[in-house]
C-alpha cells in the first residue's frame, strides 16, 4: 500500500487551499521532493491548490555572496529592504520558485512559477518608511489567479515580490511571504491556509505547542515576547487569512508529507485525530 492510499478519503472543498511553504522548511532535499509529491497528489484529487513560497535562507545566502548588508526589523519580523536588497530577494526567490515549479511538474501536473509582479498580481504600498521597499499587499489580482485555477492540472506557485499600486509606479517591493499568503488567501477566500514552517507550531514560553489561538491570545503573546521574529508575520497574516470562511494553520514542515497528512485529516471522512500544528481563528 502506498503512503497516499493509506490516508483517509477526503471531500474536496469548492474554494482553493493555499500552502505557504517557508524557506526554512525547504532546506532538506528529501522533504522538498515529498512536498512536491503532496502537491501533485492533492491536485490530482481535485483540490484547487495555490502555493506561496518563501526563501529567507536563500536570500541570506545571496546577500552574503554579494556582500550586501541587511537586517530584520524586531517589531515586525520583516527584512529591512533597500533597492539592492530587493534586487537580491527577487533573484533568490525567482530561483526558488523555478526550482519548485520544476519539481512539482511531473505526472501531468503543471507547476507554474509566477512573481507577484506578473499580471500585477500583488499590488503594494510601502509598509513603513523605516523598512524601505517592503510591500504591504493592498490589491491582489484575484481574477488572474482564478483564471489560472480554471486550467486543468495547473498549480500556481507564487513568489512574494510585489509591484506598485498603479501602472506608472515602477517600484519593486520585497514582500514577506507570510504577508503575501495572507493577502492571497483572503482575496481568494481560501478554505484552508497552511503555513509550513520549521517548528511544530506556535509554542508557549516552555516550548509546548499551543493547539489553537485567537486574535486576542495572539496579540497578548506578541506583547509578552513569546511570539517573536519570523513567527510575528506568520500569526498576523494567518489572522488575515481567516477573515473569510476558511481555516488557517501553522504546521511543521519538517515532518514528512506534512501537507498531505494535514489536508487528509481536515477534509477526511474519518476522524483524522489531533492536528500536528496550531489552528488560528478570529
Ligand atoms: N512562540 C513561538 N513559537 C514558535 N516559533 C517561534 C515563536 N516565536 C518565534 N518563533 C520563531 O519563528 C520561527 C519561524 O519563522 P521563520 O523562521 O520566519 O520561518 P519561515 O521560513 O517558515 O517563514 C521559528 O523557527 C522560531 O524560531
Ligand atoms: C520583507 C521580507 O521580510 N521578505 C522576506 C521574503 C522571503 C520570505 O518571507 O521567506 P520565508 O517565508 O522563508 O521567511 C525576506 O526578505 O526574507
């Protein structure tokens, strides 16, 4: 029996599901192969799939190779980005996206890597002048994404780089991948938004997994410095993602086939047991 045939049978939702695949979860080649297989498997079951990828460690690598300095803002957890940094981020992220599209494109499934600048997919404004060209997504070209999802077997793989609010604005924005995921999930009214990261979920100060969190609890954990760094955008934009009818989760991308396991558990006809991560609700 193959791994997938052992999973509970699922009822496929009408709305898409979005996976945010974090840079820290993609550093093992073996896990990456399994992630790509999970995407193909779910797509072949009929799920409308959207992948938004990160690539923080890969951007760090390129910045280091090119001797470009950058740092992260402690309050928001995002990378402070001047034009040089944005340029490196775009190059590194494009390469990550093409790699993902290549590994997903097998057995008739077509992974297509798209930048947030393509078709003005992610229109942005400056998040905070102190952060430079870091984009806050203000408008998502949802019609374009919907038309891509109409194409049989196509899985859009979105790179978190944004463009300006109007056609004359040539600014390129570095968008945190969690920000992009939250904005797209909301615009597409995604049924599920899953953030795959490099930790078991959101943890308390004793590093115990918190199975479920709402907005007030999240704000409190940020205020008390329990949620810090890269987890801040994740929980904030997970909250944005659930402004529609959907569910958001923060899951451990280091677990083999985490995506397929969780999706089968959530949409499974049998009781799939406890989740392996944190569920975020309003
Ligand atoms: N309360 C918390 N629970 C879990 N992780 C946390 C918490 N606060 C901060 N973190 C950090 O957030 C990291 C995940 O964010 P990040 O490294 O940006 O991942 P990704 O590349 O998946 O976006 C964890 O590895 C952990 O170091
Ligand atoms: C503005 C900002 O912070 N952009 C991120 C984009 C990549 C990203 O978010 O990747 P992860 O999901 O792997 O963290 C950065 O420069 O690292």
